[in-house]
C-alpha cells in the first residue's frame, strides 16, 4: 500500500478529508460515525468497550463456584485436614477479580484498560499511540509483538483469531481488542475518529507536521 503525502497536504489545506492511495486509486476517507456507548462521567468523549455478556457471566460463575467450594469445604470440615480449598480457591478468586472488568475505554486522554474492578488502569496517551492493526494473533506473533510467544513460523493454537492491535511508540505496551469484547467495528471507528492511523501509515503524521500541518 502506497500513500501520497503531498496529496494529503493539499486535501487538508483545501478543507477536505485526507485521501488514502491504494493500488493507484484514490478513495476519500469519510468521517466515521461515533459509536453509541455511554460516556464516562466527567468526559463526554469517553467510549467503553466491555467484555461480551457471556464472558462476564463466565467470570461471575467461576468466582461464585470457587467461593462455594471454599464455603462447602469449611462446612464439611474438610479444612480440618487440608487448607487446599482456601489456597486454591482464594488464589483463583483473586486472579479473576484482578482481571475484571477488562473494559477498554477511549477518552480525550488516550486508551485505557481497567483491572481489579476499576482500581488500576493500563494507559497509552494518544500522543504515544503508534498505530492500530486489524490482523490475527499469528501475524502479531510472527512480528514479535506478542510477548512470551515464539516467532517461529510453525502454526500455533489461536493463530487465526482476528484481533485489533493498538501499540505504543515509546514502549512495548499494547492493547488487544479480541472476540471477547463488544463492537469490533465501533472500536476501529473510534480509533480513526481520534486520529489513530492503521499499520503501514505511520510516516504521515511526522510528514504533515514537518510541513506545518497540525494533526492533533
């Protein structure tokens, strides 16, 4: 895919949306509609992408099941001979609670993902977002963008899962929008609405700014 940066400047100066060049043809980039999500209090621009309902239900059932196992073990006096239910059940409950709610949020500051019931968030500010990539886990693995996963070409389980990768310029921090999350197309629209470009288009921002065209 090739991009005509000079054409981009001319379009912006003329007050039009940038045009992306693909296989020698130009197609205008329309302004994407905003996805219908509830805004975060204090930030009317915030949009949330939570886990699918069935995944939240699975987490909840797992937590209830582990809690019931610990309570049953205490009632049945199993704890008198072994504390395995307490150790294993407690560790499992803490692990699951540590993951939840896993909601990905896009607001005016950047992209965030909450953990520990919202008590801790991972963040990438917008000026540190490198690009987004609609791809598969296999492509990310071969590109070395998934930590602790081999880059060997032999196919691995889960390689064909479609994901949306959002990476950082300054670190290896990234976010993955997977099948576990709601509204994949809306997630892409929101990224593009906030100025995040797809992979292969990384040079346009510095190119524009070097010529005095404001980007953000």
